């Protein structure tokens, strides 16, 4: 197992420190697992699937001329620059979750400040967009340094959506001002591979399935999550062998794009 972990770390080191889906590091991870399984005698399949990969860069947000730290929500659209007055949605139990939340508010052409909670980010963003807002700023509802989140792989909100801390959200509610937002963000559809191998022996009508995700997050090599699981499953396959004396066939799956929405295992 340790050898597999070392190999995955070497792959990440050689490819910018990551094994995220859509990167050369992920492709090299697939090739490594395929090679080990084939050397152990398995017939290996690498079915392809499509997924949307978000590439988010820096968000530059100013309110009243003062910089506010902001993070793009995954699958948001980018912008070279939008501006408008800051309009805060009511801070109720379902903030920004229905068009009625904005009754009487000058939403058209505004940047909406809305609290996190109760409904998906994409729902908040879509409602604001349909009412004419140019951007959405989501304030966290718990105390932490920064806020992350996703609009969802299939999101089509159409306006930029970023997150800010709970403290900054509370401060901006008390002192709104003109907003400027620039955001480097793109989403592309790519093809990626899963890895599947099955023993040649045992009943194919009662298959034991063992699987785990092969990709890492973009920010790191993913040796704990989920390199440790990959190493355990891979070595189990090697030790079991392609043709063991078993009652039920065993299938091994190594899935891609888990870190961006549990995609590969569902394809």
C-alpha cells in the first residue's frame, strides 16, 4: 500500500501538485492504476464520461471603495467587471429563496447581498438574476475565515456569485455602498475516465463491488483523500488476483470527478 501512496505522490509532484480531474495528474493516476491491475492479470476497462470542470481564479470585490475578501462559488460565471448599488435581501429564515423576498427592493441593476441558508446557492442566484440583479454576494451564516460552496454542475445562473464571511456580511448590511466586482472564472466540459476491473471467477450474477474515488481536490495531491482508499482497494485487487477461488465475482472501481460532485460513480 505504501508503494501505491508513494506513486500517487510522485504523480502529483510531477504534475503541479494535484491529481484533480481534468489535469495531467489525474490522467497519470488512471494510467498508474490501469498498469498495476493489468500486471496483476486483470482485464481493465476505462469508460469515459463527460463532466463540467470549474476553473476559478481571483475575485476582486470592493464596496464603497474598500476591498472585501470574496471567493467565487463553483460553477459561477466570470466577469471582467460589473458594478451597481448593494441591495440586501431580508435576513429571514429563507433568505433570497423566493421572489417575494425582494418585494419593494430596487433589485434591477443591483448587486444583491444575501445570507447563506435554507435553499441552494443556485436558487438564490437564479431568483436574483431573473429580477435583474447583476451579481450576488452570499454572506456566510457561520463564523469562519472564508466561505466556499457550489452552484452545482448543471447550474446556469447567468450572473456572478461570490461568497464572503459572516462578519463582512454583517458589516456591509450596516454600511452599504456602490459595488464593483471582477471575477476570473470559467467552466468547461471535459471527458474523463473511470477504471473498472473484475475477477474472471465467481458468479457474475452476484457481484461484490468495491470502489473509491481516484481524483484529488485541485489544491493538493489527495494522498489521504482518497489516495489511502485507492491504495487499499488496489492492493486488495492485487492480492486477490484475477482468478481466485471465490463464490461471487469481485469488481473494483476507481471513480473520477468525485471532488466536484460525485460524478464519475454515477455515470
